[in-house]
């Protein structure tokens, strides 16, 4: 792992320009959201990756045969014989 060291100045409104070489290296484009923390006296930032809430559910249920499951949920097919009362 290597580190790129560059300087930038904090503006009047607290804004910092990320040097172009770093933006290019990290594929930071306008609209990219960053999250910040302070860690042992250092400012650490990373890209916010928004995850589809449904993707977190993938793999929670056991694998199943969907057609078999639907047939089981529907029950037997209607027939006059099954509908007759004794």
C-alpha cells in the first residue's frame, strides 16, 4: 500500500478541495457522498455506498422451489368431487 500526500486549504465556509490526482485515483465525481470520522487525530473519509434495503435480505431464507411452494400455498386444484359434501 502506498500513500499519496497532497495539501489543500480549508476555505472560509469549511470547504476543502480534494486535489484532482486524488479525485481521479479514487473515482470521486461531483455528487459523490463522503462520510467522515476523526480517528486518533486524523480525518478519515470514505465513499458512502447506498445499499438497496432488499439486497440485505438475500440469503436469509433457505433455498426453495418457488413453483412447488406456490402450489402448496394454493392447495389442491378445484374440482366438483372435492367440493361435494358427504
